[in-house]
């Protein structure tokens, strides 16, 4: 499995629990202390209070003892190399991991001081409050109007057609799609460009007026222009929503987020104000990652 | 440099080999398709060659003198008189007048040209129009099936002609005069089975098939789709569901005659349902079709992209809403296609129906789900086993009708898939 790594240094390195594989340009003795996060992981006005969160896929521990607060109306970016668990962690916040049979979540996850994983908790209600935008644009194969109207319809948010029309228009306006879509609301959504589809997905997510929007690499399938539009949108949305965004692009994290959290092999290594993370990271792993030495 | 050149040479040689391989592979493919097509063409040519004459009937057009005295009938509205009257005599007389060389002593030979049911046709006509008595009418009757075979297949070794030399010469003369003619065989589409090939038709079998298919469809489609949705979306993944899944796949491979035995044992012997009725046939075919529908529906559900499911769940749709609003509409074309293919299979099925008695000789067109009936493939089976050669062409014609049904069902499946897919 690790034969590729050996070709550079000539040594065989096996990654172990709590140990980081040794890579070029970085001292081999860097060890992450489990459950210890440098920087400022906690906030006063917390929307999410997450304590000692662990996620297991069968026997494998994907998230290792992470504690973090997400403040109200902040944009927090999760960054880190592939497979570090940032998406897994994100999906715990609205229980999207429930549909994976082998996935187990431990620890305390609270939204507005209510347990997210309470067995009595209604997942449908939780997801109405915590919306999600996915990596690949995934509009329903229906009309643009029906895509946006779907959430309000199933949650019974609008009783009259006029109310529904208003919600659809507002959501599309907020997503910056109204001008492009207003003349073809009945056209099928899958006929739009990738960037438009992703903004439609955002409109669909905010149509149910959630309190939090989770975004899992929302721009990874988009070109730079579409990306710029979505980023502008995130900045506007941050005035009224709490946004958690997973991204592979450090520039994007730097541009859109207030705080940045760096994940590494299931650990939360560092959380801090975004400009601090990118200008003077406290942890050497963070520094190595943002300077592009690995990842 | 030399190394590079020799490497390029090696690549060129291997390229040649690769292209040769590709050409060979393509040739195999074309051969396989050609063989399949040839088989299909031979099959169709054989069936159409044998069966096309099944769509023709041979008729006699006669000027019949409806002489009351000859027929022992003086009131055509009297049921009792109608039963006793002689309707064969006017036909024989009319035919004798058409053939100059015939004498009274050839009566029985002349009678051999007329269909045994022609007198019934005449009686029904008189019953409907009593005022025709003692007038002369030009009417068309079916010819005897031996005449039918002679007219259509004279000179064909495969058919033995059961007419005497004398009768043959009469038929030739009558054909020249236009008394004997062939025309489109409407009788074939209006009648049930019959002992007389010229009166035998497929209407009974077609109606039986439709009734049976209806029962199969309304049972197997909902049950199959519901089972597929439950297994795919709601059932927990454990030993029990694995066991069920394996057994559904096993059921799909069980020979159909076993389902017939099951139907006989359970529906007829245990539940006491009547034999040879469309309901039991439909139930048996449902059992046979269910695994096909479940398997194809599950495949259709599996092929719905998980991103759509995630999108719906992410907005807060419940499990049921995800399935009903998103998975089912997207999986529907696949489910329908699978079901229609399953139904087409059931339509062509013979073996299980033999065991539940749908192989009986049934003349009447069934009027309901609990009326004795037979189905098209069984009708073909019955006719092709008949010693009378005239039935062979009826069997081939029935095969053509069955094939037409199957093809239109397959076309429907393709059309539905195309139409429903375009919506998305």
C-alpha cells in the first residue's frame, strides 16, 4: 500500500495510529496529540457545540476525539489533505452519515444545545434546519421551479401558490440565479451549466430557510468564473446563515471564511482566525500543508 | 538512437498484430450476428410460408332456391320446424345446377364439397329473414375443408388431398366459373376452436390470453414493484434478506412447468378453484413472472444515482418521500420495461398452463375470468399436434398472431422507456 512513498526516500514507512507518515521536508518526529487542538477551537456564541466526537467506519476510526464550536453566523472552513475526515465530520452535523450502515458516531454533538444524535430526535426536522450543498451539483431531474419549491412543499412552508412563488423567487435571488432563471423556471434543471446547477442547489437548500448551510467542496466541479460567483454568494449568505464549508482550495478558504480548521488523519490539528492560519500557523503540520509541502 | 528505432520497430510489429486481432474479433462478431439473423429469417420464412394460407378461406357462392317443399318447411319463424327442416338439400341442388356433368347419383360426392356447417349458416339466415322462404338467394358458404386444402395446396406433396378425381375436376370447373373463391379468412378471427379446420379460429384463445395476462399484470406488477422497493430501500441488510434475495434469484431459474405443478397442487387441489380458467392461469403466470419483475425493478432502483437520494435527504425529505418523489419516477422506465418483458414471457408460456387444464378443447369464447379458456401458445400446441393437415396452417397463422402480440409488447416497452426517459 505504501510502496509509492518508499521510492523517494528509500525507506519503508508504515503509517500507524497517531503517527503521521514521514514525508520529505518535514521532521519525522511530528506527532499529533490526540484530542489536542491548537488555536481557538471554541466560541462564546456557539451554534454547534461538538465535544469529543469520534466516528467509526466499522473498526476504522475516521474521526479521532475532535472538539469544536461553530459560532452563530460565521463561515468556518474545513481544510486538510484528502481522507483526513473533514467531509465525514461535516456530514455528522446533519446526520447524513445515518444512511451508511457501518458508520457510528460517538461523543456529544449539540445544535443550539440540543443533542443532534438523540435517538428521539427527528432527522427530517434537523435537516430542515441544517441544509446541505454537495460536491457535485445534484439538481433533481425536474424543472428549476420544482427544484427550489421541493423543500418548502414537503415541509408545508407555503400553502398558497403565491407564497410558494415568492419563496422560489427569493431563494433564486439570494442564490444570484434569478436573472438567469426567471424566464425559464419550467425548463429542466439538468439543462443548466454546472455553475448554475450548483447555485440552484444552494437556492434549493436555502429555500427551506435553514439556520446552517453545510457545503461539501461546493466548487470542486466548477470552473473559476462559476467558483467566483459561488464564493460571492457565500459571502452574502454569511450575513444570515451559519456556513460550514469543506474545501480543497486554500485560496477559497482564505477568501470566504472567518475561521479555518485544519484536519489531519482524523485529528483536528488547528483552528484559528482564517488570516492567522494562513499567515502565522501555530502548528507545524498546518504550516507544511498551507505552504504546499504535502497534501 | 538505434535503441529507439528498434523500439519503434517493435511497436510497429505489435501494432500489426493488434490490428489483426481486432479484425479477427470483428469478423467473429459479424459471423455470430449473421448466423442469428439467418436463423431468424429461416424461422420467419417457414412460419409465414406455412401460415399465410391460414389467413385465407375458401368459399362457395351459390344461388340457393329456398323451396319450402324441398326443405319440409312452411313457416321459417317456427322453432320446431326449423329444427326438423332439411337445409342441406337446397345447397346440394344449387351446386348440382352449377356443375353440368353431375347427375343425381353423384349426390354424396357433391355433398363432400360443402362444409358441414354451411347448413347451419343457411338456417340462421332464414331464421333472421323468414320472408326469404320460397325465393332464390345468392349466398356465400364455406367450402368443405378438403376443398379448402385442395384449392390452396394442390400439387403440394406435404398435403394429402382427400378428394376423388371426379370431385377435383368439379372444383376446377367451379373455380373457373367463380363459384369457388378464396378470400380473407375472417372466420379465423371470429371463432373459437373447432373440430373442423375451416371453422377453427383464434378468438377464444386471444380472449383467453388477454384475460390471463390481465390477471397476471394486476397481480405481478404491484407485488413485484412493492417487493423490490422494500428489499432495496427499507429492508435491513441481514442474513434473512440475503436468504430472500438468493431465493428470488433461484425462483427466476425454476423451470416454468414446476410453477404449473404448484398451481395445480395449491390453487386447484387445495383452494378448490376451477380448472382451465384464466384466473388460475394468471395466478400461475404471476408466480412465474414475479422474480423477473422483482429483479429488474431492483436493478432499476439501484441505478438511480445516489446523488439524487442525498439531495432529497439533505433537504429533509423522509425515507418515504425520497422513494416516492425521486427514486420511483427515475426507476419507473426500467421497472416498466422489465415488467413488459416479463409479461411477454408469460404470454408465450405454455408448459405451466397445460398442468392446470388450459389445454382442454374449448369451442366457446370465454366470457369471464372464471370461464373455461385456452391461450394462444396452447392453441398452437393443440393444432400442431392435430392429425388434420389443414390445422397445420392454422397453427402457423396463430404463431404469426402470437408473434405480432409479442413484437408489439416489446415495441411498447421500448417506446415507454424512450418516452419516460425524455421527461428527465
